[in-house]
């Protein structure tokens, strides 16, 4: 397992206060891209040089605008090869523990189709400007529970501690507004499916395109999720707001109960509470791999690796693919998954002795070119690998950044999995950076309006 020496090991644990050096900052937009990833390809060319040639819609793509299903710019490509249970051992240094466990558990059906790696999309100039300012000025606050940085950029392009890397993925450069109706499919051991459906709206006021402001007093994000299925939970509404400091401004959340028709505050919402509508298959803090307060874990940077990860995942969201074809017994249909060899940061969280959580250890895999978390391996209280997850990201043309799409969360003990945020059979997909929602569409009054 090759680890890159791209960071100073003395700062890999604990809380680092050293900002990026002038020499590091001078490398941005030179031999590194503007958020700190190596532009060069790897030695054998299986990871190409970073081009960043496209911002927004590529010239050959006929994208009709937000709300439509994403269109694959690499639709004509064929896999380079496939990894199966028969040959996965020869690729073990480029697979996560969770991927290897899936081959072992489902040797007859689990496969990974490996496609050419592409590094063609880039961030807007404003993201690059904010990232450079963050490299000079961003710092952790309150023992890492908070952060001072500037909006619309990567907080720590040269992360010197696990907490700095964690903050990069806690609030990445993502959608300003996001609206969708999505399906959740909990596939149990015999292949039958328990269905859920959620109408969601999210807003990151600090992600308004082009805005570069200090994060200190800003809200990081708002969310509101209305349950449509299953019928027994229909009408439940969960809403809340996140800030940039979990010590001084912890998450605020509220729940509308359709049975009592009342809104109540949900203190302590997050961590290993079951995410609504998931059948207990995922925790609140593993939606999109990770979200919420860092307080329960010690965070360490393990290093960088070259790993096959799901990326440029357009096909898995296609309206031409029906759920009956996508959702196989035991795992998602490998024909619709796209894996590329990419450089990833490996971030480890170990549960602190005075805290409780379902997961005693978490290994997260973060794409180095984008700083988005893609996969995670989660371990139970005995230290045994329990659940492995992967989020299918794609570059969303309408907002010039990457969007977290369908997620697959595998329970290796129970032999079940959750297909999360599926949009294939919805008439519309992700409506991003639309200006028709505001702060008033979130919080307790909004929950009451939606619920009634």
C-alpha cells in the first residue's frame, strides 16, 4: 500500500495550526491545480495529466438545463477491463477493504468495470481565488470544532491534520440550492425491496456563486426533508441549519410529526441516529459519506493512495435505466457503475474513549482532484468491518462543481443494501442553483407549512 509523502507526518494527527507555506502556495495553478492536487499523471499513465479543459457544459454535450437528468460526456467509452472475484487479489493495492469484502461476499455476481480516468473539469476562478486565500488564512477554532475560512473555496488545500481534511469534506464547494424528489430502496437479503421516497430541499447560503466572505458568522447549510414513502411515515418533515462552529453554534433541527401535527425541536440530531426513511440502514452522519460535528472521533490522515473509485457516474442516474434493472439482489448492477483509478486522500476516524457511536472506526476516501468524499468503510464496536458505502458523483454543468448523486450503502453482515437518492424513475432530477428558495423555506415554521 503506497502512501504519498505529500504532507508532513508530524502534523498528521491532532490539531495543526501551521498555515500553508509560501512555497506551497506558489505551487497552486502551476504543478498543482488550484485546490492543491498534483497535475502530473502517474508513472504508467493510468492516471493522466490534469487538463481542466472544461468549465460547465462540454462543447459536445446537449444539456437542457437544471432539473434534467445528467448527460454523460464519456458515453461512448468502453471499460478497459473488469475486476472479479477471480482476479481481485492482483488489484488489492488499489481496492479498499470494503471493495475486497464485497468480492468475497458475492463472488458470483460482484464486478467492477474499470474505465479510463479523466481529469477534464475544473472549478471556477472564484473558487481558485478563495482557495488561495484560505491557504494563507484559514484556521481551526475551538479544538477543531469550528473553522475560520472564506466561502466558495477549499478550506485547506494543504491539509496538515485530520481535522483540516475533515473540514474540507464537511463543507466542500457544492450546490448553492438543491431540490429533488428521490427514491430510497432498501434491498433485503432475498432481493425484495422496501421503498422510501423523500422530497428534499437544501441551501448553502455561503455557496452563492462568486461570493467570497469570512465564514465566521454565516450559516453553512439549511435542509428540509419531507417523507413521501413509506405510507406509515408520510408527512414527516425534518429540517435544520448548520454552522461553521459546532461548539459555539451546534446544529439546530426540528421535526414535524403528522400524527400530532406539531413541530418539536430535535436536540442532538445527528451522529448515529438512524436516518429517516432508511430502515435503520444508515446513520445520519454518513449521508454523503460524512456530515456533522467532528467531536466523537480522533481524525488522522493516513496518506494518499491510487484507488478505483466510482467517478463521472452519469449512467447510474439515467432515466433509461429502470430500478428493476439497477437494483439486483445483494448489490447494484455492475453494468451501470463506472470506476476510475484516481488519487485519493485516506482519512481515518477512531472513536474517542469517552464517546459512543455505532462505528468504532471509519476510513474515508476523498478524491484529491475535487476534495469530495467518495467512499467509506465503517467498523463495528468489535473493530470488524461492518458497512461499506460509495457515493456516485458527477460534474453538474449548471453549477461548475461536482454533485453527490446516488449512494449505495452495503451491510456486509446482514447482506442488505440501501440505494439512496435514486432519481432514475423520477420525472426530473437534481434542480441545482435555482433561485426560487430562501432561508424562510427552512426551520420550524417551514416544517409546519409543509406538513399541513
